[in-house]
């Protein structure tokens, strides 16, 4: 029994840590491909097209023993699927990959940590949340939002010196060869513009969350919903990319690194990561998977300092770390809010501070395949 309990704790932890490591590794590969001249718009189309082909049959297999009374082809659900594809695929991926081309993987990590803060602000703007300083959860979410946005400003405005300058030497021949194969950061960059694009991408995911919450309530077959909005988003990306990338040679993919990256990203983003997230959520609850998002900072810093020189700035890591503190603060506020709803009498005691703050609905999307990072 004790061994089983340990396994149930250990396996999800290791699986989620590996998922974050693979996400950062694929982000570095995507940065390499974009720096090498691959169009971000073409990459988005091919990756999502391949992922959609895999996800559609997999989603029916995933829900083969489940029944749902409402058809996904009803008009209200089709409208929702259209907007899910628009915000979660079309807007998010195009903005994210353009942002990545201007910056680096550590910036992607830092900006993704704004997601719960943006969702909280949206819920207030849309009237889904009430502001009540007497609630611990509300105070935590407000403070976490302030900290997260501060981290984003540090990320955007302060680089600082390189953690590992070019004068540093790699201990082995293998490590020396990695910077020649992959790109973590390239000069010249457009750091400020990259941060803006990535922040806009994360905001689009927050909009996606709003639509997704209501959609899953109406049609709980989440994998089928994901497969359909993935197809719709791919079509939207194709129409946009054909306008943006009119050079036919940009659409020709040779059987080289770019093709490998498209296949690997499609398989990982659409099937592997989604399946692991669903399984871990079923095992550990809805708050478990989001807790690992700041782990990307660790992997991005580890890869950036171990394998590359003149690539990672102190300011980048500092901004991401501040964002991570804000992310966990907002997440704790969400968890605390759930406890308050379950035990309303305990938290209704007034405290000696004035004002009041309460939010009610943010949940990290379970099936946003592009979620957290461009890949």
C-alpha cells in the first residue's frame, strides 16, 4: 500500500517535470528553425495540421466509452468551437511564434506566467468577480497579479549582463557542439516587441479560457472539443498565412530538421502532453498540472546556461522568477477561493482592513495544446 501511494505521488511529478522539459526543448528547436529562416506562419499551419490529423481519431478513442446527449455540431457549440480555434490556435500561436522569433525561450516562460493574472483581470472586467478585500483569496489574487505584471516589466525593460559570457568554456566537446546546432538567443533581437507579442498571445489564451469554460459545461467530451477547435484554428491559420506568406518556396519543407520539428511538435503538443495533463488531472485534481508551469523557468535557465554562451541574461531570469512568485500567489488565491466556497462560514469573518474582493472563475485550461508555450 505504501509503495502504491509513493508511486501515485512520484509518477505524476516526474511526468509533469518531463513535460515541461520537453516543452522548453521544443521551444529552443523552434527558435532555431525560425532563426534559420523558416516562416513562423508556415510553421504554425503545418504543425497544427499534423496535430489535428492525430488528435481527431485519438479524441474519439479517448471518449469511446462515454455518451453525450448534445451533438457538437449544434449551432451554439459550433460558434464556440470557432472562437476557441480563433483565440486558442490562430491568435495564440501566430503571436507566440512571432514573439519567440524576436526574443528567447526564457521570455516565453516569463510571459506565460501572466496567464492567471490576465484571466483574473478579465473575470473582473466581465463582471464574473467581485472585489472584496475581506477575503484572503481576493487579496492573494490582487497581490499575485501585481507581482506577475511587475515581473513582466522587469523581463521587458531590463536585460542585465549575460550569465555565461562568450569567455566561458564548455567542459566537453559535446557541449561545445550544441550552440552550433541550436539557437537560444540571436543578435540583433527586438526584445521589447517580442515581449509585446508574447503578452498578447497569453491574453488571447485568457480569452480562450472564458469561452472554453462554458463550452465544456455544455459538451464535456473535452478531447473532441479540442480536436474540432484545432481543425477550425488550423483552417483560420492557413487562410491568414497564405496572405502573409505568398512566397511558395517558404511552403516547401525539406526532409531535414524543420520537418522533424513539425512532426515532433505535432505529436507532443496534440497527443502526448494533452494525454499526460488529462491523466495527471484525473489523478491529482485540477490544480496539480498548473503548478508545474513555472518549472519552465528552471529548464530554460538550465539549458541556457549549460549549453549556450551569450544567450541568457540575469534580468531575464530575474523577471521570470518574479513572475513565478506572482503566478503561485494567484494560484494559491484560486485554491483558497475554492476552500472559501466549500466552507463559507469560516472565511466570512470580517478583518480590520477595509474593502472587499472576490473572483470566481479562472481555471487553467486542461486541453489548450499550445497553452503555455508556443509548442
